[in-house]
């Protein structure tokens, strides 16, 4: 059974959606089927985690010829890097289904199931054509969810994210096809297997262009400053589950792609790009923090806050020491939990009072104390509150940056300070003081809402208080990768 467990994890939501669609399932069966499929995936992922060997490298691999004449295969596997993202996806999707429980538009549920298959497949793919297919599969449900179920100028914003993402995807596809052709020219046989392609050697100029093809796709997905223009409009127009997927999962795939494919295929060339990307990351950390301070819309404010923290993650990925890499991977997980929590809270707030304008709120603590408690907790966890996992991740990245260069470390530290500034400023205006016109209509959290928020809060506390429970899962692999790259520990 376990040799095809990753296939089950990838396709269980898709098969569930297909069966429910063919049977034209009524809404009650549809949402129950979606929830059960996500819980089935979670159980399988926990089984994989329980049997995972941190020193075992790539595990649970499954290789099946697909388009054999052109070397394209269904090839999946999981290592410590992909396991972190796999766990995130498996944990967050059932909680999002609880959030959506009263959603009556059937397309919403089908798109979420297809989205889960897309992001999971992208994380586990080891064949580059397969990875590209899943990478593109993620985009369609997001486009539909924003364009059809979003708010404001939703169709224009959906088209904007699609155009920018497709631009990055096309550049990556061209690079993938060139890699496959180069393997054919060198060996007489086609292959898009990551390990096979990593043996190819190119001239410095060719390698620079090929790496740029991948980096453009990943920079848009993160997004780095200059490639971010889709971010705030998309976050502002998206329904809450789509925002959570964009912020907590899809944005992290950009950093994951740099590790998996950037360092896997173009490590020497990546060193040439490193100063420029680190400069973009530092500019992004500061620019997005300033934009967060000036925003009056809660969702756009935390969109820019996410941009600032994602830039910090990108910085850590290019700080090639164990602190930088370990901190980035840890922060990928904990920031996903924090951003999921805060965007769910903002979605709940909008449902209650019909506004997420900071200026229209105030006094939430008096009106809905449990709501205010969780809102404050998730907001502070975004800012790196000590005792939460975000603090551990940020601290490790900052230490790694100081170890690489004290000046870069000082810039990295400003992220934490700036986040405290705009989060406390926002909390002072929304949670405390007298009740605003809108917040007076805010009711407190019910049992279903607590059931989806408490697991997120507990995970953030456990990752913050006992990080030693989690770091042994990925440190051996990161150490081995750094040793191969000649990076400092």
C-alpha cells in the first residue's frame, strides 16, 4: 500500500470531486465528501510522516512511464523539504472546509478539491513536465474562485494574476524543454527526471538564461518586489479560502522551487543571482512593511505584511547556511499557520460586520472577547511574538543573515521591528477603545469557528515553545544539501 501512498494523497481529492460531480451530488453530500476526502489525505500524510526517515533522503518514490518516447514519467517522492509543505496542505484544507461549511455555491467546493490536487502534486513531483502540469493546475481553480466568487474588481484582478503567473510559467516551460532537449543531445534519450537533468553542464551564459526562466516563475509566485503587482489586488478581491491558499501555500512554493529546482539544477549560477535577489528581498521587506503601515483595509494590510515576511523567507533561502535555510523552512510552515489564522479571522469579521476597514472598527475586545483574543494572537504571531513558531523562524533567519553579513542581518532584523509597529498600531485601533459603528455588530466565535481556529493556535504555540520536536525532521537533509553545495553550517 505504502508504495502508492503519495499517489493516493495527490489524487484522492480529484477522484472525490469527479465522483461527486458525476453523481450530481446535492450540496450536503458534496461538502461532506470534500471534508472526508481532506481528512483521508490528512490521515495518509500523518502515516507518511510517522514512517519518514530524516536521514533517508527521497522516500516513498513511485516512477511510472507516462509518455515514454519523450522521457516523461509520473515520478513522485517526498523528502524533508516537501514533507513540510505536504503537512501544511493536509492540515489547512480541512480547516478551510470548516470555514466554508455554509457555502452554498457548489463550484466553490469542486475548485477547492482540484486546488488541493494541484498544489500537492506540484510539491511531490520529481519529473519536471509533471511538476509543470501540476503548477498550472493550481492556477485554474484560483482564477475561477477570484473571478467568479470574489469581490470588487474581481475579474480584472483574476486576469492580472493569471497573466503574470502565465508569464512566469512560460519562461519556466521553455527552460524545462531546453533541458530535456539538451539531455537528448547529450545521451540520445529524452528525460525530464530532475536527477538526470542535474547531471547536465552548460556554458555560463546558457546557464544564466535557463536559471532566469525558473527564477522568474518563482519570483512572481513568492512574490518578490517588482513582481508583486498582482498581490494586493488579488488578496483584496479573493474569497477567504483563496486568500489562505495564495498566502499560506502557493506563495511558499516559490521558495520551495528555488530549493528543489534552482539549487538542484543551477547551483553555481544561483550564486551569481544571489546578491541581486538578496537585495530585492531586503528592499521588499522594507517596502512591504511601509505599505502595510499605510493601509486602512485589513486584508490588504496583511497582504503587504505577508509580502514583507515572504521576502525574509527568500533572503533566508539565499543565505546558504543552516540557520538561514532551517529558519526559512521553519518560517514557511509557521507563517502559513499564522497567515491562515489571520485571514480566516478577517473573513469571519467581514461576515459579521460587513467591513474590514480599520477606521470603521474599534472595541472588538468589549464586543466579542473570544474573537478579539484569537484575532490578537494571530496578528501578533504574524509579527513574530515570542512563544510562537514565527518567532523561531524569523530569529533563525536573522541569525543566518548576521552570520553571512552583519549588515544584511541588521536589515533582516528590521522586519520584526516593523511588523510589531504596524500590528500594534492596527490592534490599538480595532480591538481596544470604544466600539466602532461596525464592530458593535460583531458576535463572538461559535463552536465550529473555535474548532478551526484552536488547532492553528495550538500548532503555533507548540512550534514556538518546543521547536526541537520539529527541527530534527529537516536538519539532516539541509545539512547534507549544504555540504554538497559547499555552504557554511
